[in-house]
């Protein structure tokens, strides 16, 4: 048999590539706008006619091209943006595949006019179906104008496949929005059939959103901002009460590139859980910044999908930051801890001396002296419903510290949460917990300006532990108590596999594993907050939680782990807490990112307003 394989001519190869890159006029808009941005334009104008079917034109004031570059720009795999394969993992430009202009030129009539800063004269090239039909020197301002006419003129099937003008125009506007939102500092203008549609001056992101979506949007936005080593999140979410029935405004950018990711959308969606009605969609404009080396953009020709090295952490982080910003927004109007003494002190109650709680203190208490006190020394709360001995409980450390008489080196660990309470309790005087008390060993009651605060002690402590654990798992540091004699625990082979699969996360919470056998594990370190005798139960509970949550396990294992441990370790209902323990818990709670709900989404606290109480007396 004779040889039958042939290399395709360039224009055919380009047409095939165009099938991937150019689906509709909006794809041309996206590629041309992105090229203008890569060319460092500060002003970009988009002109369309007939929904882009007759004309898509982009005019920019960027760096322009030399004559040779102008010619080369239409070759396939011709790009100024990367040089080697390694560059693929360090992309700072929108484009890099060098195929957009070649593809577009294969399926349309294209005219390019361009001039660089330092050249006197510019270049004009016309090209049809990959054939250059003319090239001449022209007078032109600095920058580039590309006109794409009669898209799919040589592929009638594709042209017929295009939707009605309103639909195609909608697609174009969507692309325009995406690019314009990602680059608020650049001026964008859009004209449709000669009429101006958008005129967006250079601005900040909030103004850009408002300029695009209208003045009413401003009051709907809640800012989000969070930063860790692996990702920085900035932007806005739309207040839950403005969630729309249709998908609406959902914009997600990674390194200023609009990205579609149903996985990360889920992170945002789940942060809104319980806040919006079923069937409504959250709105958001979120900008993630990650190290370009930690993502792969080159997995899809249109570059709207990317692969993250560490998608799970980004998921967790994104969800946490959205929850955080929603939490701040919803808590702020309810809780007002600023004291207004006139309102609060009927019949001179304030002149009466409060009864000081009596606390017995062992001034020689040493938290590291595990021989003396059995049990869990660094843990701020006793977990039995007993109040007999004060020496091994947390208040001893607290008072000792205040009197500067104890030799506590770990003070910073125990009290770090108090430093961050600043945002809630701005001054010492405005602390809510001038006095607190426990109701039925279940709730902590604390007066606030508007009435009183009722805190569910178990759920509150779950929240505190949950955020701590999650932080340890993500930041990857935890304090561990080394066991003198390793603990051998029997589990089924399947259960051991589960523990193995989360070994790393468990180690970040303080667990240490010395060996894994078929049906036995050996533990040589445990988190400071857990007693040795509880370990088996804690792990068993964790395994069962992970099993029950299996469908989600792929992306929220850290979450399940933190939730499960927090639930196992939190002080239980029925536990008596001293005043200091109550106060400490309140402080820790309000140092949390999201103090109002428990890790399993139950309310942690409620406020009872004086006005509500007043009603009872009418
Ligand atoms: P890519 O953007 O992936 O590099 P394109 O086919 O979109 O590939 O563009 C090819 C090259 O043409 C670019 O790398 C750039 O050097 C040049 N170019 C395209 N558009 C412009 C423009 N508006 N201004 C200046 N240079 C441009
Ligand atoms: Mg490009």
C-alpha cells in the first residue's frame, strides 16, 4: 500500500484550530480584548455590528507592533508571550498559545492597523482566509486596531449555526463584562451598531461593578478580603437578600482571568447555605490571586478553565472568606457591645458593688506538671460536670497570669485569642461580659446594650475548636503532646485506610503516628486538647463521620475532620463553667471568623432585646 498520510496545509490546520478557539463572535471579542490588555493598553474600544456577525473591531492604545511582528502575528504558534515550555507555568499574560489571530484570520476578513511608539509610520495588513491580500505603510496613532469582518464567511455551516442577534450580543456583552471587571484600571468603551452601550472610565473595582451593573448595585455589595500563603481573595459578594432566581452576577477571577469552575462555585454556594432561598443563586465578584506556578491554564483552548495544584485548600479558603464576610455583615447590626450606662442602670444598680466570685487559686500551679494534675492541662475547660477542684482548671492559670506570680511560659498560646478580640470589644470598658452567668449549665448569659446575649456553650466551643483546628490543618502547625508509651489501638483494615488517608491532616492537629499495621495503629503523639483515654472514641467518631460524609469527602475532608474533632472535644452541655471560663469562651467565640453559627450550621447565640422583654410586661 502506498503512503497515505499528508501534512494539512496551514489554512486547513488554522480552520481546525479556529473550531476550538472561535465558537461565536463573542470568542473573537474575548481574544481581541485580551490581546489589547496584554499590549498594555490603558484605553480599549470595542465596536460591533450585527451582533459581531458583520464586524468586531477592537481599538487599543497599547504598544503596537512592528511591521515584521504584524505579519508574524497571524502565523500559527506565533506569540511574543512565552519562549519555552517552562514559561507555561509562569504565565502573566492573557494569551500565550499564539493561535487566536491565526484562527480568526482563517475564518474571516481581517484588517490590522498598528504602530509602535518609536516608529514614525504604521503598518496595515488585510488578510482573508489565512491569505494576506495587502500590506502597506499607513499613518496611524500608537496602538492597534483590529477589524474582524464577516465571521465564518467561508464556513456556512458555522455561520448558520449562530444564534439570533440578541443572543449573540448577550454573549458579547458577557465577555466584555468579564474582561472589564478583571481590569478596572483600564478604560473600556463599547459601541453596538453605532450606539454607545458602555462607557467605563478607569476606576477601582467597586466603581467598575457599579458602572456596569447600575448605581443600585452599590448597596448590595459586601467586601470580602482574605490572605494566606497560597491564595489571596479580594472582591465582593452580593448580600443574600438580593440573591436572584436566575444565575445573575457570578464572576470568579484567578490572577485577573475570568474562570469557570463549578467546584469553586460550590465553595461559594455552600458559604451561602442557609442564607438564601432554595432555587436562588448567590451573586459574587471574587478575585483570587495565586502563584502562577501553582496553576495550569493550558488545559483548555479558550483558557476559561484552569487546574490548581491545591484545589482543596483553595476551596476551603474561598468558602471561609465568603462565610467570614457574610458573617461580619450579618452580625454587625445585631450586636452592639458599646455600653450606654444611662440606658442600662435602672435604680442605681451600678452603684451596688458586684459580688466578687470566689476563686481558689493554687499559686504554685504549673501547667506542665502532668504528674501532679492528671488530665488535660492546656485545655481551657474541664469536661466533667464537677467543680470540686479548681487547681487543674483553667482559671488557675488565668489568675496566676494576671498576678504575674506563675511561671507560665505558654501564656501566649492560651491567650492569643484575646488579642484578636479587639475588633469586637474595642475597649476594655465595652466588654459585654462584665458579668455572665450560666443557665442550666447549658447557656451562658451576658448582658449587652440592647438586651442580653444567650450563648449555647457546647455549640460555641465547637465553633472555637473548629476554627482552631482548621487553622492548624491549613497553616500546618500544631502542638502535640508526646506520649511516653505509644498507644496501640485496634481498628478494622478499612478504618485504618481512612486514618491513613487523612494522616497528614491529623498530624497537623497534633496527632503523631509511629506505625500502621493491618489492624492496629500506634500513636505516639496526641493533640494537647485531647486526653489519652479519649483517643479511641475520638478517632472512631471521626471515621464514622468521614464514612457518612463520603460523597463530599473529595473536597471537604479537612472540614469534616475539624467538625468531627470539634464536636468530640467541645465542652458538653451540663458542664459547670466558672465565670472566667465563661468569659474566656465568649472572648474566644468572638475572636472567631464566624461566631454566630456552629460548624454544623446551628445557631450559636441569640439576642433577647429589652423591647422583646418589655412586650411580655404589657
Ligand atoms: P497570543 O495572544 O496567544 O500570543 P495571538 O494570536 O492572540 O496569540 O497574538 C499573537 C501575537 O500578536 C501576540 O503574542 C502579540 O505579540 C501580537 N499582538 C496581538 N494583538 C496585539 C495588540 N492588540 N497589540 C500588540 N500586539 C498584539
Ligand atoms: Mg491572544
